[in-house]
């Protein structure tokens, strides 16, 4: 049975892929994003384009009303002077809309590590949002705790091109679960369409296996003809200064560094891996299908 489904962040790495899956399955999908690319990105008879700011509760309430399910998230905002306050603004708007619209099924993008409310950098805001969503009565909420995105490697393309190195503040050889965003989208789309969850549910998406950043560097290096690509662990202060020089706010840069340096404490290794919460895309496939093509066109 075809559903009416709302997707927030429809031009993002996860939201866009969710929308494509649902539209291809024949669902009617309301797409919300502030990006000017919304109309360029989607030209499908089953898509209702609703450009606007996801901090607008009236827009969200109108979109949620009459829908079978909705995908919500706290999107990145690298220039936010206070990232936690931005996360709260977005999250509270979604909660107000859920209450005002009467929608009964919500899939919320969270993160591995969201079992902690401090010591995990930017993830702490997702943990807070999970708690708020859990207070809603009569609404089925699925918290999609995705592992570290393989797609984050795309952010280092210019570093690799300009300096011939890959870099991180995380411990180079500590292994964590990593997943491709297309796998996260596939899981989210399934729940949004099938509505087969009740109450408040945590659903991890942990990728095919755990990887270290050294291993990932070797894999993406081989995919672009740089088999000797080296990973450099940047000091936290240097990494933070570098991000600020690129226009990232000091608060966001600090949160990102805090998250990366905390990875070796096991914040993302909390959930035991099972066949159900593992996902199929390997880093090798990601490198060949996503990273290498993106690298060649930048």
C-alpha cells in the first residue's frame, strides 16, 4: 500500500537518498529543504516540494498533517555560533509539529554514541533529542543510530589533492563501526513505508564491519591511484584552527574535535554488532562507487 511520507533535509546525504527510494517505490513524498537545489534535485510526479526552513514549526505541521510517517533529523550547520542551541531549535520545531499534526510514525536520524549525553561532542545534541522525542505520547518513534558515515571521507578531498595526505584528530588505528549513507537511507525508507515499529525503538545501522581511519585511508587511496596515501593525526588545536579558517564556527569546530578525539573511548562501539544491525556496503565498494568519482570531478 502506497503511503504519504514526509522527508526533512531532502537535499542532504541521507534525506535525498531516502526520497529517491520512496519515490521509486511509488509513494507520495513531501520534500522539505531550504536548499535552492530542491526543484533541480527532484522532478517526479509523486514529489510535493515544500521549500523552507525546518526550524519553522508551521511549515512542518502542515507537512506532517495527514501523512503516514515522517523522517526528521538535526542537520549540520557549520556556521552556528552555538551548535547545541541550533540543534534544540530544529528539534523543538519538529516536536511541536508532531504534536500539532497528529502524525503517528516518525523515524529520527540519530547516531551511534547517542547513549551518552556528554563527552561525545556533536552527538550529545542527538542524545538530548532522543529523550525529548521519547516523552511524546501516542507516537511511534524509531531512533536510527547510524555509525560514523563513510561519506565523511568526502570532506577531505581537497586536503588529499592539495597536500597528498588524509587527516583526522581521531586515533588512527582505533576501529569503529562505519556505514555508507545509502545503507542508512535504505533502512529508514523501509521503516517509513512499512510502519512496522511500535513505541520508542532504537535501531542501529553499523555498516559491514569496523574500520580504523588508517584502514579507510588505504582503501580510498587505492581507489584514486594513491596506494601510498598516508594518514596524519592532527593535534586538536591545529585541527580546530584549520576548520575555523574554512569558515566553520569556533563552537562547531570544538564539538567536532571533541567527538573525534572521544571515539577511542568506545562511544560508537556501545552497540553489539548483529546480522540485523549490520549493513552491506563495504568501504571498498564505497571508495569505488562514491569516493573515487567525487575525487575526480573536484
